[in-house]
C-alpha cells in the first residue's frame, strides 16, 4: 500500500451522504461494490476511515472491504491532488518513452505513481490510452492534454503549475 | 434418501444426491488429491488439483465442487488428469519459497506431498519469487506469505466458521496475498488467536510463534527450575505426532518423555487445575444464582473465547466467570502457593504449559493474570502440542517405546471431571457434576451426555435440589455468536454457558498436530480424539472434581475454600474491553 501521507479530512456532510448510501443499500445482496463506488465519488478516495464506515454500516469485516477495494484498480486508497496528473502508459505512448516521462514526474514531485504530494497539490496516476496516440507520449493534467513530450518538456509544464501555485519546486 | 448412480474408474457406486465427485470417489475407495478443499471449511474449486475427466464432458472437472450426477463416468487417473495436476503443482511451486528443509511443515506439507507423488520439477516454470515480509508481531501466530498457495482455507475458517474475519485476500493477480486490512499486522487486528487458520493451512505459510528454544535455554540453565504441565487434551493427540492412531491416549508416555527432556524437569498434571477451576466456577455459579448475580455465567477457560468477548461483545464481560483458566490457575498455584510452601524463588521457576492452543500463548502475556508482585508472568511459556512433539524428537526419545509413567507429585492426581475439559461440553459437565453434588449430597447422575458431542448449540435443563438449571454449550465462534445473539434478544435464558472457540473444543485446538487432507476430509478425527478423554473419564476412580485430593490439599494448606479471599486473589481475574477495530 502506498503511504497515505494526508490526514483524513472528511466533512459531516460527506459522512451523512455516505450513511444515506449505506442505508439504501443495506439489504441489497452484494451491496459492497456499489457502496464503495459511491463512497469514492463522495470522498474522492477510500481511506481506512471511509472503509471502516462502510464495513460497520454494511456489517461486513474491514478485511473484506479492503479486499474488494484493492482488487479493483478503479478504487484509490490515496487522496487525489488538486491537480491530477495522468500518464498514459498505453502501447503507443510506451514505445515513445512514456516510462521516462513518468519517472521524470515522480522524481520532480518526490512521490510515486498512485500517491499524492504532502501539500495535496499533485497526484500521479498512470492510465492506458487516452485515445490520442498521434500525440504520444501523452500526459493529462486535470482536463488538459500535453502531447509529444520529452522529459525536459514535462519539466517545463510542471514548473508552470508549480509557479501558479506559488511554489518554487 | 434420493441417490444417484455413477462410475468412478469403471467402479459403479451409489451415493446420496448432492454428493460431489470427490465424495463419490471415496465411496469407491479412490482418493482424489485436494489442496484448497477442506471438509466443513473451504469448498471453492480454486486450486485445480482435484481435476478429473468425465465421459461426454468437455474439459476437466473440479471434483471437490462438481456434483455426482446420474450416469456420470468419471476417470481420476488419465494421462490428461495427471498432466493437468502436475502442471498446476509446478505453477504453484514457481513462486513458492522452496525452503523445505527448514520449513515447519517439512514432511507434513500437502504441497510437498503432491510434488513428490506427481514427480514434478519444482523449477519447471521460472517466475519472480515473491518477497513478503514475515508477520511475526503477534505473540501467537506467524504468517509467511512467501509460502502461501492462496487456497483461502485460513480466510474461510476465520470468516465462515469463526466469524471473526480478520484476514482476507488482498489485491489481485500476481500481487494477491492474504493479510489483514490495510496490510497491517495480524497483531493490530481484533484476532482472537484461536489458530484454526494454522491447522487449516496445507503448507508452511502459517504456524505458531515458536518458543521451544526458550524452553531449551531454561532446561540448560542450572539456575532455573523447569516445570511442565500438560492440558487435558494433549494426552489424546500427542501420539499422532509419532505415527500413533488418532485417539491414542498417551498420558503415561507423555509424562515419561517430558521428564526425559532434561535433568530435574518436573511434569505435572493440568487436569488438577481443571478440577480446581471447576470448584471455583461451580461455587461462583451457585453464588450468582443464589445472590442475583449476572447470569448466564460464561465459562472462561478458553482464551480465544475470552478474547472474542473482549473484542466483539464487551457488554457480556460481566457474564464471564472471573475464574482464571486452568493454565493460569496452575501458574498462580506454582508461583504463589507452591513457591511459598517449598521456599522456591518464583523468579527462578520456569513454568511451561503444554496446551492445544495458540491463544494460550497470548493468555500468558495478560497482565491481569500476574498473581505475584514481581516482574514475571505466572506461566513463562505456553507450548503447542506440535512444539512439544518437536522437542521430544530433538531429544532423541523413542516416544512409542517409552514406558508409561505417572506425573510428578504433588500435582499428579485429577478426576474424570478434569480430564473431559479437553472436549466440547466437558467443562460444563464437570461443573454440573460438582454443582449438583454441592447442592444435593445424594445426587447420583455423573454422565451428563446431553452436553457432549459435535459442535451444534445444545440446550439442556437439569433439575438439582429443586432448582432448575438451564445450560447451553457450543463450540466454534460462529456458533458462539449465534448463542450470544439469542441471549441478547432475550430469546434464551440460561444459568450457565460453555463456549470453546475451536470447533469440537481443545481436542481440535489450533495447536494440535496437523492432520492431512486425506484424514480431515474423510475421518471424524474430533470424535476419535474426544473418545480418548471420555474413555479415561469413564475408567477414573474419581469423576467429580470435589473428590480431587490435590485440590483438597491446596485448599487446606493455602486457599482455604472456593471463593475465599485468598482463592480470589490467586485464582480469579478480570477482563478488559478491547474494541473490534483495527489498531
């Protein structure tokens, strides 16, 4: 499991929303999966606190909830940053050196894929093909697509975001 | 009963409808190998070792889950079957940590046995060998996932039988592994330590926290007085580790063997403190009934059950008898009473209990059980039956040829009531024998057979001296949970309840000798082990705990009488609420 560097900051409103989801699914067989989907929608990720609420609410063990949460790659156990960086590791991007782009981002931000920076500004994930193979290698930051990248160029792109946030990385 | 007719390797068999191919094959005296399937515990058809071929069926079938159908013609040993099994085993071995020589399951491993039978090449497939950290933080169970074959037996017994569910499958594909939520240590989870995961494991991925070396060190330390005592069930199971038939009572050889582990090693009989527990517990029960105390009273000799209540049903803590377990009572008797009587220094006494159980290893560390003021636990080490067997083997003792010897005085004698503690229902029966005789001096019944037998919930009412006593007994924590819910909802009204965490009681404890699939899937080994204890009880001169001369001695010389102040200080304990969440 990647280190969960950010403390859980759930709000009362989020908790109420989750409780409503649990209440409406409580009697449904196999409710765990849909409830976890909703929980991730509400909180953006599934930290231990949220998984514990789901376990208690549905009357299943935490180990079972954790098993499901770690089985499906769409579930995230770590929070997402204000800026979500998604590095395409699809075939076309990969042969064009996407792994080097990913390493560059990881080194620059000091976190691994799947993690979030301690200040909560950036998170890195990898994905498979965003449908822009002509621009390979491709990185998406939030809704913006950056193509035909080199390690040097992604550095510049990141610097822009860091500067916007008033940082000096 | 509706039956179906089928052929296994051309042998016609008739079996009840609903049987699997695996069960039907046994009816034709053919055993199909299994690795993930374990009777009453796990049936998921995942490992693909039990594959068989059937006429007019495409592909191979998993015998453990495929139903025996009318007219089916099954073949269990065709070249296609053998090739499939061999490949499966070779794939399992590809990323298995093959350190068989130093493995706790060497010569006792289901995977090793299959590898030999199918003549596999353990290096046939090259693979990355996983490198999981060994979880040995808990005082009772060690998990080495590098040896896990992902059969899910441990997960199933923990979730479905014990309803504790502190372990599960994590991640997927190559990364799948068994562990506790958020990959934390088992020690951080609300695990009760029953060890049923260990005895269900086909390989060396799970074992008890080994403590034999500590005992050897003490034996070799001239400063230490090493004192062993053995729990009631050990005599009924230890022989299995030396190739003796299941259900052999090896009490005499066991005493002889332990005495020969080192010079001056003493061996006492824990059946004595089982009797002592009964005298305290029956006294407590009568007092609770007569003085309006919390009822039902729950037995407290099973540490897995006690921890279960502390984690999951803390509201019921007042129901737990305050009596220490026989193991803990013996520790207090030795380092309290006996040290004072003989002038021994409790700091120099090294107390080793041999128990059928991993939770007892945890129990030793409970601060609530310390009866003295010094910085020592009353029981220094709790060894499982398996660990004792390993010590006897290392000592080079030819166990089966040893003479039958008695335990050491003054803690040798016990009653049949103490002996039957090792089987489910035994504690309750012993308590009933004693309570009935306390309330009515002329009471004659000695065999309370209604509380004996396999793990279902048994409810019985006995009438003693005009008082109706409602009792219930069960084993396995899933059953315990059902019983507790019944009490909670007010549906049931008992005076006394006996619970053992392990299905069948201590004779099936998590520290007992491994029995292979070929036994567990077909033989009622729990009944055979229990029978050894009930036979000994039946043959005992003394059968009710108050007849115990050793108990009389310790009361006369030290504890005065059951429930008295000194008895309370040394023989009773308290419990804490532990919470049901991950730490």
